[in-house]
C-alpha cells in the first residue's frame, strides 16, 4: 500500500469548519451584495472608501523604498550615537569633581 504525504478525506466524513474562512466568505458575500455583484462598482466603492480613509502610516511599495528607509534610520542612529559620545558632563554635574 502506498502512503501519500497529503491528508485524504475519508468517505462520508464531514469537512471540518474553519472559523477564519467562514468569516472571510461571509465578508466577501456582504461586499459583493453591497456592490450589486458588479466588479466595476465594487472597485469604485473601494476607491471612494480609500480616499475617505487614508492610511495613517507611510506605505512602502518597493524594496528600494525599504532600503532608503533603513539607510535613513541608520544615519539618524549614527548621528544620535555621535552626539552621545560628544556630550561630556560638566564639572558642576559630576559629584566627584565638586571637591
């Protein structure tokens, strides 16, 4: 007998329900009904909703944008650490030097 790496469903065995998939299917049906099952109308509504609810964070669309963002953060970190190294405590703030 040959064994398969894929799970197989036994005959007459009901499929298990997945609550996440059930919710996705419910929302999909709701959105389709709201747009009258018209794809063009659905995307018109989606664009209108997107314009009314702009994303609160910066959106990154390409790997080049990620590289630029990382490089900018590294430059900021470098400046901050350089400023930390250059800050020397004054004689009045060092208790050991007040004698």
